[in-house]
C-alpha cells in the first residue's frame, strides 16, 4: 500500500506549527493544500532568504519532503503571525518571545490575550519613538533658523489649513512619505506633493520637517 508523501512530510515537522494562535487572515485555501517554499514566499510577499532566516531564528520550521521544504496550514498560520509582527517592525527577539508564549498557551483566549499584549507593548514603543522624532524635528527646525532677524514662527491663528491640508499635515507628522500619503488619501503622487508644498509654504518653512516642527510649536499638532 503506497504512502502519502505529504503525510510523511507532515510527520517530520517540528513542534510549533499548530496549537493556539491569533486568528489572522491567511493566504491559504483548503485544508489539504501544502505550499512549497516558492509558493509560501509569494503568498506572503517575502523572499526565500527571509523564510530561511526565520528558520535560523527558530520562528518557523518547515516540514520536509526529501530535500524540499513544504508548509502546511499550521506553518502558514504561524507565518501570518510573524508577518504581522514584522509589518509593525517588531524586533526578532520580541517575536521569539511572543511565539514561545503562544506555544505555551492553554486556550485560544490565552493566545489572543498574549498577542494583544504584544501589540500594545509595540504601540507604546512606537509612540515613544514618535515623540523622540518630533523632538528631533523641532530641534532641526531650531538649527535651520540661523537668521534670528527673520520672520517668527506663525501663531496658530495665522495658518489656515483646509480639511484636506490638515489631514495631510497629520500624515506628514507621522512620518509618511509623499507616496504613502497619496495612497492613504486616494490621490496621485503629484497631487500629494503639491498639497505638501502648499503646507510647507503656509508655514513659511524650508521643508516638510520644519513645517511639522512649526505645527507642533504652534499647537496645531500635539507633541505627544
């Protein structure tokens, strides 16, 4: 009686491919499917080297079908967690700790709480980084103001922004480049650049960083 090679590959998988994981969207259809490494890389928009790196770090362990790596639903669900963490630039060490905690989870509710706690921690880290970046932009603006006899920073009431300009300014303050702002505001890149230039001009600034810094100084953008 012939054996199913996929079942043999599944049996050779190391622990950590199943259990309780947060329920995230996965590019996976059908419980009988298995993905080769090229399909796995394409599904998540990563390279083969990235998948190898995750294996080296113990984040993901592919099954084997001879010399070929294959990925089952458990691997794909685990990769969805890894990918979500990398999208928010979570450090590899933090992802390792998270996955270890998820592997130890005794229920779906515990896994969901663990994942939520990790995301909340990352949010606090990003908020702290954002505060630092804003202070740095403010310092840059101060250093660029080399002519003390020049015009003073505009008062809050002196700069009038339209709703679309205010939205764009907020995205600039978050550090989004013009291409991303265009995407978020559903406009082409030329329109986004024009909008950004107008905002910079209204703040009598030399560049986007100085415009944001002046907006923070005048209270139009919260510093925290």
